[in-house]
């Protein structure tokens, strides 16, 4: 029988392998809490881990899954699972212990349904460590955004649709009036413009890097994407994001934007955008995507008026809120309440998985 501390530390390592950011201090705190409550009480052991090993609400579901897979608490003291052939956990990264060195042979095997990569796809980007953000940056290449399409006035040949009388008649005349094969046509399609307005104020600082990476991915995927940052002023960063290398593009965009982590005046900045760019044609008939949490320091009435202007000229208005997908969220911010009546879609945008869903919303617009 293994010692209780050894079993509990093995559980902490298993949690870390499943994507929960368990540090050395949290592991020691867990041991102290279990020693205080008593290791013979399964319920106390479970609650002590939730209180000391989980960094936030997003970790609780993974904690429950790993706890039930690792512990057998039916007979009192939690003990390790019976010895069995090692089953490798699907992961693109090596498992590490508190010292940072891999010791997979000494760790208990956890049958996880998702790999660390899949877990990272659903993590809130604002809560990631520097190493996790670096791995997530490489995963943006998995996004495959498709442009929304619009019909044009011109027609093109097609195998069904409307009868192309002119082409059918010309074909018949070339045959000296003999009946010819009926020609068909349909209205052509072309990509619809997409305009991205990214809030870079202080309340959005944890998401700004990921959102600009998403904008860079859209810009590289197809032409017709225009990106602006909004905060206390409006900055056009499309030229910087057209650089093929993402890191160089973000550095160039950062040097262009003068109001990083400043205040939020969405009403004033949106009015400036519409007066200078939007009303003249950039937003007309486009899919306009606003990335913001809605913490408006200016007049919310002005924001509502400008959102009404935007809705009248845009084909579709999408509002992306990073808190939308979190449990218990309610749209109570004044900016969100003022803007929602004029939005066609109100979606989440806090993880790579929600960015993929947003891509589908835009492509179907």
C-alpha cells in the first residue's frame, strides 16, 4: 500500500496532465488541507482538492473527471487504482512533475477522453499561462474561416437554375435553327466584405492578443477583411495584419495602436468609424463583427444611436462578448444593453473553440 502523501501527489500530477494548472504551492496546500481534515474521509479529500488545486470555475469539470478516475474511495482512504498495463494519454506534450521533468513511469494513468490540445481549445484565453498562450498561438492555424457570399447582378453558366434564353437561341442559330441543348444560368456569387472592430481597452486586455490573432487568421484566409481597433480612438490595422507571419503582424499592429489598455468609449469611436469609413461604403452591405465586453464609459444612449446607424447600412451585425459563454453570465452592462437590440447575433468569444463557432456564424451570414 502506498503512503497517503504519495497517492495525493500522484493525483496532483494527474490533474496537471489533464490540463489543470496545478503548481507546487497548490500541491503543498492540498496535502496540508487533507492532513487537517483527515485522509480517511473521502468527501473531505474531494472538497480539499477543489478548494486548493482548482484555479477557477473552468477547472472544476476536469477536476471531477480526474478525481473519479484516479481515486477509489469506497473503502475509506483514497487509494491508487489497481496496477494495469499503461495506456498512453493522447497528448502532444510530455507529462511533467513539480520539478518539470517527465516521470511518466511513476505516474498513475488517467483515462482522459480529451487530449491536452482539446482541453486547451476550450480554455478561457485570459486565464492561460505564458506557455499555454504560446501553444495556443500555434493552434490558430487549425481555423479555416470561409468568407460569407453575396449574389451579384451578373449571371454565370450553371447546370440548373434559370433558362439562359440568349445563349440557347445563339446555339440554335449556329445549328441553322435546329433545336439546341437548353442553356442554364444563375446569379454569380462573390465574397462579402467583413469588418472587424476589436476592443483593446483595459477590460479586454486579456483577450486582445487572441482577438488580433483571430483577425490575422481571417485576413490571411481571404481578401475583403478590414480590421480596426477601438478604445478611446479608432485605428485601422488591416495593413499590419496582412503580413504573412503572425508574430510580425501583431508587433506591427501593436506599434500602430496608441490606446492599448485605455478606456472604452464605444459610442464615440463607433460614430467616428461610421463617419469616416462606414457610411462611405466600407460597412455598407458588410458583415460587421464587434469584439467587446460592453463596459462603456461614455454615453450608452450614443452607443445605441450609432449601433442603429450601423444596422441600417450593414448586412449583418455580430457582437462577440468574451463573457457570453461563461456560466451565470447576464448581459447587464450598459453598453451591451444599448447595443443588443441592433445585433443580429450575440455570441461567445473566449476560447479557440468559440472562435471556430464564430467563423461558422460569419460564413453563414
